[in-house]
């Protein structure tokens, strides 16, 4: 189980706005600013995203890392579709329209976008158990 992920972004404010819009369909509605002045230098200032006081995704200014892919689990196909539409509206680039991906697993439904820094994001629904 992953506790949290840090992504380096080229424009912290732009990316914070993008992620707040793109992740809204997942119920991610909280944004917290972390002042890195009291932390080790490598941490820096952060913006955290989550809900219910849990923040699994953090952004910080820095050089983007090629090849990064982050998948978000959705409770339904409708949430995948909504997240894809929200991400595109917020400035994402299409990297795979919503649809079935049977080559991964039966019932696997997903959509893929690239965020403003080129990170690969996948919104997935794994079907009914």
C-alpha cells in the first residue's frame, strides 16, 4: 500500500489548480500547503491533495521526471469518464480515451491523460468483483 507520492512540477500553482480539477471526481477536495522551511532542504514547499485529512499526493517545484505514471482507482466507469473530462478541461493532453482495456484484465476500464508536465495519469475502474 502506498502512503504518499511526491511529483516534481515546473509550475506549482498551475499544477495545483490542474490536480484539484482533475481529481475532483474522486472526491479529492482538500488542498494543504506545507511550508518546507522547517524540514530538510530536499523536501521543499509542498501542496498536498486528499480528502478526510489524508493526503496521498504531493507536488513540489522541480524538474519533472520522465517515465512517471500514476494510476487512480475509480469506483465506477462514470468516475473514470468524469475524471478524464475534468482533466482535459483543466489542460491535460489525451493519452487514451475512456474505454475497456481487456489486455490488462477482464473488466478493466480506464482513461489516460498527460498532465501539464507530461506525467502519465491513468484513471481506472477494475469492474465488479
